[in-house]
């Protein structure tokens, strides 16, 4: 898309449609409540830069859901082992649906370093059938997330853990592994891979949101992949790219594929 300005939620809705993402009235209402609560709590604790209030819709809400069509495809492949050896860059965007009834096989997502709730909460708004665990080590931010989850009515499908990601399974009795691990604007890829691999199912994916040149990160990540795999699994790495107001946004996708 060309340059645009997000001055209000109507602009937000129109712009997301340009990225083939449809937001319904209920979802828009949830984003408005999120926005209100975020501003209120940001006066108490540092969730986002106070200089960036005017860019919340673009740099936080839009950025979190920008790659939803690609993530939807990743989820579909994680649930279909026969197709899990590659990630297609081409799929029918007209068939992208944001409202699918909940079911017992709902995808499970762990969001590392959720902070102000990004990308986990925006993804949860858009995908009401997905189940999330938000991992946040800072107690004040975790308290905010717990309150936000209650305000949005997401208690039954979002769990907040106030701890470091390396302690998730050992200290919180969480036995399962996840279909997706997401991380936005935290840690470099090699660190994310180290912490994510024990928490991902075979055939699952790490999704890392990036917005700058990541050639060095990719190079270091490949070294970790070679050291970690040892022939037991294949860890294919794919990068999706989109522009938002002349700024390139990237989604790095790392698959955990049995050899």
C-alpha cells in the first residue's frame, strides 16, 4: 500500500482491508476498549512510549495483525502434517476468514515478552478460536495484561504468566507444547530460537516480528539451527515482507519439521 494516515478507527479498519484483513464491528469495539485501557495504564507504567500515542493504531495494532493472512496459512500447515514441509508464499487471500467458531483443536500460541499485549492481544481479537498464553516477566505489565484480558472477556482462552520464558514449563506446570510461538521487538533470533524450541511441537512454528535489517541475525540464527538440529529435525526459515508507510516490516517464520 501507499502512504496513509491512521487518525481514527475508521482509518484503521479501511487500511487493514487494504492488507486483505477484515475487521468486523465487534472486533473494532474490542480494539477501542484495548486502546482506552492501554492509554489509562500507560500513565501508571511504561507500556509504550508516551511520545508515540498518535501512532498506536499503526505501530502497535496494525503491526501486530499485518501478517495475519500469512500466519493463517502457517497455522493451517501446522495442523496438516502432510503439508508441513514448506510454507507457501502464494495462497487464496480471498478465502481468509477472521471469525471461525471455537473448537477443541484450537491452535495454541505462546507470546513471549507480551509487554503491552503485542502481538498477542490483537491476534486474539482477530482470532477468537485461538488459545493464548502471554508470557511477561515484569510484574506490573503482567498485572496490566490480566486486567486487560478480563476487560475484553478473554479469560477462558488467554492465560497470563508472570515469569521469564525459560521458566514456563518448569515452574508453571504447563505440559503441552505450542503450535506457534510469537515474539515482537524482543531479543535476537538466535536467543528466540534457544528459548522457543523446547516449547514448540513438531510441525510448529516460531514467528518473530522484525522491522530492521536482520541479515546478521539470520546468519547467527542459521548457526544455532545447525548446532541444534543435528539431523533430528529440519528448521526451514522463511521471511515475509510488507511495507507500511515506506517502512519495511518483516515476519521471520521458523518451522520445526521432523526429518
